[in-house]
């Protein structure tokens, strides 16, 4: 099966999931207390204004019609209008999306640059002090609350040492602390999986074959150990994107980083539910898309998976 | 051989296996230590409000933001309340909410997993779809969305975290069910006329228990972090309840002048999550038959 | 005849948390040029450990404690890792048991065979694919040009094993160590592989050490056979002679269990292999031996040379009175 067909197949599989997610958001918003029309109109509004807005929002139509309207507007790229800013949600998201992307990319880069080499090293020397230290560090890292360690970092680096800024996004220096904080969230698990995966690859039989051929250590390591170990590692990295996105929400709030995460928290505080709902749905769509991309990547690097696809099975 | 003799031998074999698991757990010193910490945390979760040196709700602005001292071991917060007392009184929220949400999550997950795997067909497809949709949300985001809709309060937090985490258990249980169903003793039981419910409970469920226990212990750690994160964001239990996460959230404004307000509750959150994670590691090693066999021969 | 491999008094122990496992405990034998030496033994007899040791592939917790491995006059145990690397794949090669796990699923089979050339001739494996096609043809893989681009999971068990064999003969080694090369295959394929190995031996003059638990197979293909038991040598001799006149009680029992059709009863050997962590003193086989004498439980018989045959049993001599070289 060609890669293009696989992509199409995965996208088709994702559509019911996407619809389900939209349904969940739809239901959640309907559960909210309060009258959205009144919220938009404001406390001063007259009864007929509220009624007019209710008409505009289509709140008088039966629920299933509202849901269909909802889906069609999402498909058109209309995620609703912010109550606070009175601008389309999409516009607010797009304005702040680059900041979140930058933060996420920086955090992922730091996490990968630190966790994977550490994981590989501690797998190559399993009983060394390094290996032990890495295990302890990743366990502690996985138990640390992100928001708390971010605040501690702010205190140490911004208040005591005064070397880094504490909030905002004016200069490149501003991304350092938030990115490191977010990276910590990912590093613990990533190190552990890397170590386990490399150790398993090291013990596999085809490594013995490679050695019996007389290949040089370096070649064996690169071709027969790491390449095979990468498969579960990439899987975990894909799963971690969820934690990355969620963690970004918290990190942006702690560091007042102007991305869509802090926008979400603010919007909840201000009861700007259309904005909140739009952001959540947007993140879910991005998450689904990334999962599809990871699956495709997986098929590319593991020939066996391609074979399963060829036979049309569900992977 | 006498029936009594056989039963006695089975009983002794089971007891021996339980002892081996206990030995294996004790062998991991870190995990064993974590057991004590978990017990300590449970203790203060239950009795916390009774042993506070000060009233955790008693605020006095003249004593606000005092650093740690002999009178106030952890200092006072932005409203002059003793932080140690608030931590002790607040334990029940963080720990209690986490335990409750894990229990609820396991319950929902196990039931759905059993139904999904055993009944198969349409039920399986429907439940799997639901699980897929749940998993399409990053966990924190789903919890935030649920808490925002359900309103503040302990109950909504528990429900929100449980709903955000049950898919993992459902998938786990379904996997085991599918594996076990192919085994011959299931077919034998069916031939003997046992009902589906009986087979599910007597044969399938026990096989899933050790996997669920390990997963649940890890998720305890996760739930603690999740619950306190929601508290930090202001989405948890409403003030003035001394939940550890919200203590950090409200103390944040004074980080520059009085960091102790933020430091101590966070340390406790970390301690709680760490001990459950260690316990999870230890349990996983203890319940793994291969690891036990290694210890047996040693 | 020229000796290409001399093993003297080899001891290989595994250092495990539960104790020291004496997997190979004083084994000596020779391999001559162009012969097929069969090594037979049950699981736990130490034969696989021996195979790995000859190729220099032993990994901790296994360790060579004492003894010598002399290959073409060179002491393998005193070589450094680079010298050993140059020998592996080129002068001594290995064929493993289960081709599914011994081939890397992520690379094509042609590439993996080409790696042998890369290891010893330099360059990148890719440029040797043409040679690999010729090799595939030699081992009778049908449609070799296509198979070279195939992944292991796209091939049958027998074909994968031929791939492993082509890997082993690529650089025309003097010695091929085959560790249970047919055990994971169907009986019909087994026969084909065995014939293939025989042909290779005749055409290239390589010696083959053929390790298996299946003594009947060795009686067909091997020139000489070595029987191992619990880490020690029980008997070594020419295949026809062992078949006609087995000396060691263990060999006799093995052969008897093969000939059950005549007796119309399955003959098994009562008892089981002793623990290799704490082996019983004296001859390892004595607890299960129907000829056991008093001395058998006290001392090890050592290796007794009876003309061409070597046996380790007090029935044929050995130092019944004084001290034995253990």
C-alpha cells in the first residue's frame, strides 16, 4: 500500500473520532450554567436584545440542528466569536499560536537533546553511577508538579540570581525558563523509555548475528541497535505530544507566556466560553493530526507495519 | 488423595505466593520506604484537621506572609493563616480526590473493558469509539473542560479526573480479556454451562488485577499532579479550602517576597506523587512472576 | 590431516546471582580440515556456550575461566577485540538456530548479507549486492535478484535459513559453526539444509561444527561426532563407529532411545541433567548410569584415548586408583 493511501485511510479513521470530540465539546458547553445569550448581551441588556442574540446564535433551534450547524461552521473555519474580545475565535488563536508553537518546539528539542543521549548512555552502562542517577532523576522529574517547579525556577533565576526574565515574551531570553520547565515534564518518561528500549535492542539476537559477521562496534550500534530502538521511542514521543500540549497550558500560565494555553485559562476565568471551547477543539484537532503523522512515520520506519497495512489489517 | 488434603495444599501454595510477593516488594527498599510514606499521607488525610496547631481558616492580616519560624514552622500565607495547618488540613483534598478518582476511573474502565472484550461485536465497537474520542483529548485539557462545565467542587474534580483517566484501564482490561478468551479453560467453562457473568468474574478478572493495580498506582501519582494543577489554575475546590494546588495558585502573587507560601505545599505534592510512583515501581517488580522467580532461586 | 581447531581443557562459567554455573567444564577436542564434526547433547549440555566461545561472542556473565582455543595455530583467547573481529565472519563464521530472531527485521536480507563484505573489504554494504545475488544462487534461493530486496518477514523459514547460510559462507571461512541450524525448521526443509551444508563443505573445503540435540541427524551427516553431557565430553569418535559400537553409557542410552521401533517401546533415560551450579562429584552421568561403580561417584574419569576414540568413563580405564586431572 502506498504511503498516500495509508494517510488517506488514517484520516478516514480519524473522522468519527473528530466528530465524537466535537460532540463532547458541544455537550459540555450545553451543560454550563447560565444563558449564553445573556452573557453576550451583558447585564444591562434589554429582554428583546437578549432574545435577538438568542435568535442569532440559533439557540432556539432543536439540539440536533444546532449540532449540525456547529459542525458545518467548524468545517468553514468558524470557531465562534469571543465574548471578551468580540473578534472571531480563530483570529485570537492565530495571533497567539506562534508563541505556543515556539514554546512547544523548544521544549521538545531540549527534552530530546537531553533525554535520548542520557537514555542511550545509561543503557550502554547499566550498572554505572550515571545510570542510577538518571533513574532517580527521571523518577523525581515525573513526580514534580510543572507549575510548582516553574515558580521555583522563576524564584531562583529571576528573583535571586536575576539572570533570566520571569514572564512575558519580549526577547529570546524569555523562552528559556518556560521551555526548560516544559521539557522537564517530558524528560522523565522519555529517558526511561529510551533506556529500556536500547537495552532490549542490545540483547536481541540479530545483534549477535551482526557481531558474528565481524562488523565494527560502531556500525552495529548505529545500524542494529539504535535504529531498532527508535521504534518504541518514536511511539512514546507521539504519545507525549498530548502531555506537551496540556503542559503548555500550565507553563504558559505560570510564565505569562502569550500563547493559546494562557489564553485558554484566561478565557475560563472571564467566562468567555466560546473562546475556551474553540481553543480546546483546536488543540484536539491538532492532536489528532499529529497522531496521524506519527502513525505514518511509524509505518515508514518499520517495514513490518507496512506489510500489515498491505494486507489491510488494522494496526 | 483426600479432598481436604488437596485444598490444604492449594491454600498453602497461595499463601507462599503471597509471601513471595511481599518479600519481593520488601527487597526493593525504595518501594518499601514509599509504603511508609503512603501510610503517613493517608494518616494525615484522615486525621489532618484534628492535629493542626492552628485553625487553618483563621486569618489575621497582621500576621500575613511571615517566613518560617518556631511559631509557624512553615510560615504564614498571604492572609496570615498558618501554612503547616493548612497543609495538614488540605491533605484530605489532594489525597482523597486522587484516591476517589482512581477508584472511580478503575471501576468505569474495568466494567467497560470487560463488556467490550467479552461481548465483542457492536458493544465493542461503540465502547472502543468512546475510548478513542476520550483519548483524542490531552488529559489535562479534558479535565479542564469537564471541570469548567461541571462547576467547582470536590465532586466535579473527582468525576473529571475519573473520566479523563478511565480509557487507559478500559484498553488494558480489554486487551487481557481478548487474550484470555482464546484460552481453552474459557471454552471448557462455557461447555460446563457457566454463565457469562460467572466466567467474566471468576476467570477473566483475576488475570487483570495485577496489571490494573500497577497502572492504578501510577495513575495515583498522575491524579495527584492533575488535581493540584487544576487547583493551581483556580478550577478546583473553591477557596478558602486549603487544597495544596490552590494554595500555590493564590500564593503565586507573592512569590517574589514570600516564596515559602509556594514552596511547602509543592514539596508535599511532590512527596505524595513520588511515593506513589515508587510504590508503583515496586509493585510492578513484585507482581512480575519472572522477577519473583529470580529472587526465589537467590 | 590438518588440524584447524584445537580446544584443550576449556572451562566456561556463568557468574549469576544464584551461583556459578559451570556450563563448560574441561572440554577438549580437535577439528580437522574439511570435516563435519557433529556435537550432540541435550539442552544444558553446554554446546551453545561452546559455539559462542569459538566465535569470540561470549558476553558477560559468561567468562572463559581456563583452557585454550587454538585456531590455525593462533590462540584465540589471547587476541584483542579487533583481531577477533577480523576473524569473525571471514575465517570463522556462525549459523544460528532461529532465523526469524537472528535477522534484523528492519533491513533487507540482501543488505544484511552484504554487511559481511563491508566488514572485511571496506566500503558500504550497498555495493556488494551483486555478489549477494551470486551467493543466493549458490544456496539455492529461487529468484535471487528479487529476494535480495526482500525483508526477512517476507520470506519463509527455510529461505531465511539459507540467507543465514549465505552470510556464513560469504567470505569462504575455514570454519563454520552451525548452532542447531535446522531445529526451527520443518523436517523436509531440514533435509534440504543439511544437504546444502554438505555440498558447501565439499565445494569449499570448509570445516563445519554441526551442533544439535538430534543425534540421528548427526549419524547421517557428520564425519566425527562428539557427545556432550552436562558441560563435559562423554565420547568422541567417527560417526560409523559410534553408531555400531557406542562406548559411553550415555551414548548407548541415546542410541537406544533412537531405535525404539525395534524394541517397540520408547526408551528414555531415567533421571534428569544435574544442576550445573553444584554438580555432583565424580562423573556427571553416574546418578543415571546403570553401570555406575563406586569410583564413579568419587572422581572424574577424565578423557581416555582408545585408538581413534575418546571416552570419559571408568569402564574403559581411567585413573581408578590415584588422582585424576580434572
